[in-house]
């Protein structure tokens, strides 16, 4: 019985590994700290979350072989329900806009 479970688990894991995702790109707007925070401040948003994200970055010959840790922040105007998600690239002193939008809600509230 245990051997059957281990075999089934190994088959499922090998199936998942063979269907791994691919890195995609989308337009990302990057700018100076002043540009980023002028926009965020004009929307009346405040930081509600921050973390270090594991990020694949570009290199001269494609993508860097190892991911880097970049500061990641979510800003939100709780009254207007608008949000902005940015990441900071210290090597370039730039903030990149990952996502922004409206009708942001906390789940289970």
C-alpha cells in the first residue's frame, strides 16, 4: 500500500515538473523614486504591505541564472479602493510598476 502511494506521488510530481511554467514578459513601467511616489501620493495611497520577492531579472545574454531579492510593496487607498504594486531595483535606483487598479478588497472582510 505504501509503495503504491509513493509511486503515485512520484508520477504526479514528475508530471508537474514536465509541465513547468515559462517566463513571460509584459510591459513594465520603471522610473525614478520621485516619479513613482508622486503618482502614488497623488492617488492618496499608503503602504499596506512590503516583502522581499524572489525575482528573475534580465542579463545581457537572456535571463540571469540566479534570481535576486527585490523589495516589493503594495500601496492602497482604502476609501477609493485603488491600489499600486511596485518593486524596487536598487542597482538602478528605479521603481517598477507591476500592477495598479481599482476595486481592491481584502478577502474575508
